[in-house]
C-alpha cells in the first residue's frame, strides 16, 4: 500500500507540475516572436522597395496609363501602410492577443502582395 501511495503522489505531482509550467495555448517564447518580427520587418521592407521600383517604372509610362497607375499605386501604398500599422500593433501585443493579430497581419500582407503582383503585371 505504501508503494501505491507514493506512486499516486508522484503522478499527482507530475500532473500539477505539467499544468503549472506548460506554456499557455497560443503563446510563443519571446525569442521566437522576435525572430518572426524580424522576418516580417524584412518582408515589409522588401515590399516597400518593390513598390518604389514600380513607381519608378510607372513614371516612365504614357500619359493615358499614368493616371490609372497613379491611382493604383496610391491604393497599394495605402494597403502597405495598413499592413505596417498592423505590424506595429503585433509588435506590442500581449502573448494572448499575438496569434489573432498575427493572422490579421498575414491577411493584410497577402492583400498587399496580391495588389502588387496585379499592378506589376500592368506595368511590365
């Protein structure tokens, strides 16, 4: 009976320890979040650079096309600023809110990428 009691106590202690020290669902270690944030910043910088290059190409286009391209570029830059704003919120988010904000940010970046690709096809 003594061995059974010791075993039960050991199992109970392990269960408590697992609950107390397990990370909360959806949280990521700070170092992992920082690595993701660095990749995101790099991606945003890359998109901004591509958009600037596209603006340079658009300036060389004909007057007829230029008006629509300017309108499309303005919208694209607006979408990029929205994604950058979401990234700022993501950087300061709590561990609990981070996953939801990351998903929202991913959707915003996908929107910028798609808009960029469509516009780049027009300028080529």
